[in-house]
């Protein structure tokens, strides 16, 4: 929920979201792909946090998304971020 992305004019990208209060939440995965790719080619487990910074990842060259992961391994659809204000 409330996923945003920031990183213009920087060599890193920060993705933020609202941390869910669900006790069955194991954590989050941040996904990314080149703007030319039709599939989510990469992901990073970031755990129970409300943000992640991907260093050496230029925002203009990638699409980003976040998925919640339950303790049983179920995963939400990937949520696309809105530009940070």
C-alpha cells in the first residue's frame, strides 16, 4: 500500500511503502526489471521494513515494484510505485 519511488539525479533508487500490521506478514520483496523487459527479472528480500534503497540502480533504466510475503510463503501481486513528492 502507498508505494513510492525516488531517485532522480542519483545513482540509487529508494522504494517506500506502508508497513502492514498483519501478524502473518513475513516481509517484503522489492522487484525490478529493465524498462525493456516484460517480466520481473530481479528481486531482493528486504524483510519487515517500510523501505529499501537499491544502490547503483538508476531509476530511469528500471521499473520497480513491491510484494508482501506471508509467513506461509504466499505473495501478493507486485504493486507499482507512484513518484515520490
